[in-house]
C-alpha cells in the first residue's frame, strides 16, 4: 500500500469578492481551508457531518455546509462567508431581534437566512421555518430568528423616506 503523503495543490479561491491563493490537499474541506488556511473563522465546526449548519457559507448564491464540501469543489466558485456580508440587513435584524444566545451557531443561521432572502425576497412563514430547520441551535428557540427574517421583509416593504421630498 502506498504511504506517500497527499500532494498539496496551489489554487485560487474567490472568497468575499477577493481572489485568494492557498495551498490545499484534495481531501481538505472548505470549512478547514476557510478557517485554518485563510483565517475566516465565522463558519464554525459543529457536527462536521452536515447536520447542524454552524459552518454554512454561500457558494454562488446557494447556502452550503462547508464541513461536507471539499475545498477543491469551490475552485471557480464565488464563496461568501459571514465576514463578507458587511452589515447586511439580516445581520442587523439578528441584533435588533436578539436572535442569538451563545452565538456559536449564529453565523450559520445568518448565512442561511441571507441565502433564503436572496432566493425568495418574500418567503412565506412556512418557507422560513423550513429553511431554518436545516440549522440547529441548542440555546434558544427559533422564534427570534424567525422574527429577524420577518423584520427584514417588513423593512423592505416600507417606503423609504426621502429627505429632499420633505423640504419641497
């Protein structure tokens, strides 16, 4: 049996709108590469088998559990981590609605909700619950998270006040 070490590959990954050069092994998960090689620690290792969603990232506008995606599969794909959202409406809504407890699973929930709202700007409550079922939080109920998603939808529907119109 061949006991030679696994060869490393130098690849480019697009993470948060930046091309990053990184050495990976073909067996490295995207989660491992993001955290260990690139320093993006927002995606968290939880179950490491795709059940909990703490490691969720967005790849080409679809939410993926990075613990079960190989980094080599992400070559040529657009990867967005929690660090790449930069004060998005869903992040603000999580804070305003206290949609977190210990915070460990929060980045995964935010990425999941962000992807949901990109794909379905006005989802039904049942759709929100279905999407949230792919992530696990053991500290709280999902009510505050549901409220955060609903608040983003409600804020989108409100007409924006235009200061220049007030002056006229």
